[in-house]
């Protein structure tokens, strides 16, 4: 490869949190997701001489020898280069992430978003949101089979969204004076097993009972959209608590999650629940203000949380 006229490209993305509607969204009920800028990914692209290389937490080496685990990253890079008519170029790509993997925070989509933005920045080519989401969708199909597009949208946007399966994403007006605490159990979420378990329950002898929990989760998500726009953190907290009860009845919580949720509620949280697929992963707690949020975070760490983050919820940036 001849000496590249391009020096460096940088792309960024952030995490996402499912606020309400886990599992029930699979069955046509609404869900709410919010951007989570407390965890981020940055991709840095520079020219390389002999081969395209990757450096990230899971792998350092030549693109062609990447493990199957990172196939979605490989596809992202190749799609970008083909689209930009630079398929024969060699790049050095560094990915720095604070988003924990397999915790329901959209890490795979965020990597694809940051990498795509970095490559387009490297080649000084404008990138529309539509084109970005189309490229990331290719990568997400490798990671998740049939992605909803929610992770790609949330990790690349500053706006919360309301989502119903097979319907258009709707921006959510966020007008909430409250603080969100997120805690990692330290255990990877078991999303596929949890989804399969819920499906089995909904097709089992007690399906009518479990169906009521699915509908309840959908109703709570719908009501929570209003609480977010009307600055009603107290009702949102109650809805979070009710959602956790339903999720526990569906069998997707865990001892580690339950322990952290009890700890948060014992330290003035307005509400607390798991987020994402469950059976590990993360939980969230809503606090009246930053001071209480810090108290909750400290208690969660003493209770065994692997890591905590605090996110000031205020106005949306749609």
C-alpha cells in the first residue's frame, strides 16, 4: 500500500440501558431504552503497511486471524471499506472500551458504531445516521441473528426511545429530575437462556398466569413514558419495582440481582430492577438526587457489585 494521505480517524459510541420492557418486548409489548454515556467506546484508525490489524480487550493481531467471537467487528470493517471503495487498504484499528461485554449495555453494537464512525472519519467522508445504522445492522445480524436495531440506535443516539416490535422507534421526551444508578453483578447475563425460559412458561400449563406478567410489563412501560416526560420520578420508581416483581415471577432475576436490588431499596432508592436479559448482568436504581445516588452506589459496592455508574437524567437531546 502506498503512503496514505489520511493520518487518523476517531469514532465514538456509548452504552445503552433498557429502562422498562425487558422480555415483554419480544411479545409485542412496548419498551423504553435510554442512552447511557457513562460507559463509552472509542475507535482509532491509522494507516497500516502490510495487513489490517485490530487491538482491543479480546484480541490483538491481524484482522484475518480474528476469532469467531469478533466476526461482527471484522464484518463492520470490511463493509465500511467496500462501501468506501478502499477494500484493498490496510488499517490499524485500536478499540478502547469501558462498556462491559454481555451485560445488556449494547457493547457489540457500540463497537460497530464507533468503528464505522472512525473509518469514515479516517477517509474524511460524511456518514449519515441512516447509513451508519445500515452498516451496524450487518454486524448485529452476526452477533444476534435478527436484531431489532434498538442497540444500534441507542449506542449512536443521545435520545431515549420507545419501541414496539416491528414498529417505528419513537423518541421519548425526557424531562426527569432524577439520577440513575447502574450496578454490574459481575456475572454475564444469560439472555438466550432467559428468553427461552420465558417462552417455555408462556407455552406451558400455567401460560395464562405468565401472560399477565407480560402484559403488566407492557403497561408499566407505557405508563413510564409519561412519567419520564412529566417529571414524575416517584411514580417511575414504583413502576420499576412492579416491573421487577413481574420479571422475578417470569424467572429471569437472580440471587445476585435480588441482593443488589434489596440493597438499593434499603438506601432510599425510589425503585430498582434488573436491566437487560437478566440472570446476571446489571441492575438499575432510581435516586432523587446525586447525593442519594452516591449513597446507593456505595451500598451496592459493599453488597458485592462489581462496578457502579451514576447517570444524571434530565432533558433529552433529540
